[in-house]
C-alpha cells in the first residue's frame, strides 16, 4: 500500500516513495541509477549513464517552446544514511520505512533522504508529464554528492545545451540560493601505543545532542559529541587515574555527531570518584548546552573487571590534547553578509583503536584562501603529534552572479504566486552549482527546495504542503517564456 498516494503533488510524491524503497546511500548508487535509466527508457527519453552511475536525461521542448532557452534540472541521487542505535535497517539492502501525518513525511528511526530524493522525484514527475509545458529539459542526476560532490566533479556535460540551471538541493521554501561555500574532507591519523592493563571497565556514552548538517546547522553551535568526549575524559583524568581503551563517534564527516562512546578502565579503589567526576561533567555540559542541546548527557555502564589493551600514558596525553585543541565549529563569520558563516569545520568522525586515533573533518569556507589556511592549520597540528593527513573531495565555492535572468524570473513568479517576494541568500553548505559552473560556461543557476527539517539526522522530515507549493513554483517557472 502506498504511504503517500493520497497527497499532492501526487506525481512527485509517487516517485519519491519509489526512490525511498531503493537503497541509495552514498557509494551504493548503482541500483538507483539503473532505476533512473529504466524510467528514461520507459518514457522514451534520451539518456546517458557514466561509469560512476551519474545519469543525464533529455526531453525536447513541448509545442510552442522550441525557441525558449533550455533549462537544466539538477539534483543528486545519494542520501546520508544515519539511524538510531536500535534501528535494524540495513542501508545497503533495505528501503526506508516511510510514515506521514499528512503534514510531514519521515522514515522510522532513519534519515529520510529528502536531501536530495525530492529533487530527483520532481524532475522525474516533470519528465513523465504529458501536460506540463516546457522548453528543452536536461536533467542531471549526480552521485555521491554527500561524500565530496564526486559525481558532479566527474560528470561529462558536453551533450547539454542549457545555460540556465535549477539546482533543487535547498531545504527552505521561500529562499532562493545564489552562492555557497567551497569545501573538502580532511582525514587525519595519529599513531598511538598501547599496553595491557587490568581494572574495572566502563562504557561512557555521550548522547542527546541535536547534531545536524554541518553546512546548515554549524551556526547553531550544537555540541559535537566527539569533541565533548575528549573534553569529558580530559577533565576526569585530572581527578582520577583513568585508562582509555577505545573511542568511537560519528559516521559522516558532514553530519555533526550526536553520539560518542568510550571504553575506559579505572582501579577498583577509584571507581566511586570516577563515577562522581563523570556525573559532574554531565551536569556541566547540561548547563552549558541547555539552549542548543537540552538533552545532552553522559551515561555510565559498568562492565566488570577486564584485562585489555589501553593507551600508554604518553599516548593518552597526546590523544586528549589533540581532542582538546584541534579546531571545530565556526571559525569565522562573513564580513559582507550578516549572519552567514564564512569558515568552519566539523569533526564528524572519530575512532580510537589500539593502533591509531583517526579523525575526519568536513572543512568549508566561502573564501578559498581561508579554506586552505584552515586545512593547513588542522593538518599541521595533527602532523606535530606524529600524525599524517590527506584531503579529498575538494570543491569550489559558487560565486554570486550579479546579473541573473533565472533569479529574476524566480523572484517575479514567486511574488506573483504567493504575494510576497522570496529571500535571495547565500549558504554555508556546499552545493554542486560551483563545480557545474566550472563545466558550463556562463551558467546562470539558482538553488531552491521545499521545507525540510533535521537533514542528515534520523529525525529528518519533509513538509508536504511546502513540497506542493515548491512543485507549483517549479512548474510555473519552467512554463514561463
């Protein structure tokens, strides 16, 4: 039975529900790509699929629109896969468990993939329609956007004729995005030494943080569970001897981590002092983050006496100093656009085992030299501790275009439809528009989308009325000569 079949826009939500039934996390996109190629064949569309599984579809203009400039519709087919600890879904094999209350759509205990499944669904519904008037349409569906815009970097667009592009990867209705930050992924590894130790074993869990997309939520200063674990263990170690065995938190560089765990050992005589010290740290974090992360807390699970490998004292000092001092969060605000983050980084993944401390950052800036400086600064700190770094997925920012016919059309049509002008803004999150602008000379692009909440988290949801209004806007703009 369809979950979304009774809601408008019926055509787009039909395809969105089908997409949600297909596993399509980053790096696992062949099945969704093949689904799109099958759709193109069934609808008689010119279509291309490359070795990375990017897909391009082309539909010629309807009658009367042959001389209107072509329009590119663009979105990415991969999603961020996050889930609750008790979720049994296998993102490699399973579809999502969709739910709705008629106002919002969500997936049970997982991310929804509205970012960016709704873009793919919008484009499919337009391409499948026999009644929507439009010029030549060129739909570009990229892969692995969420792990470094890899598809957009590699895709061949030589068959396209369009110089106007509607990117549908925004998450707030009524806002037209016209520029974005550039970014990259930095991975660092610091070698550590271990020794055998016997003591009372405990699992510490830091939970209750709100997390979110590091490009859209970083300005809200939510607690980063990986950074907080370093802080908590540093403070406790100043009061009682504690030995760290393992730590792990986060699974995506561009998602602010909400949950981090550590296994530590203490002597039997120190366990009461240790428990008290952890409780104090939990209370301190609760007070400090009462506004941004009201449910933040540290919990303790006793595991009995164990003999395991723990960090040597020298390595433990180095690991805690690293987590205390490595940068995280907003580093600079724009001097030109009030309220816009200029430069930031997010410690999205942290893993400590018996051989190394691994950290993975998403680094962003709307200024290329500032992005390079922050990358070099972070790498220098890691290398000063005997570590090594590598970067990947480096993508440029998308520069603001002073004269934009497409932007003007959106503002005019939106104002006519809804009685108020939309906001024209820049965004700190990365969009594919920058990379694609490098591939298409003189590209005129905007980014739009319906209201979504908590993207990149397991509380992600998509607003149905907003999805309908955004659909109406998109169809109206496409049909404007």
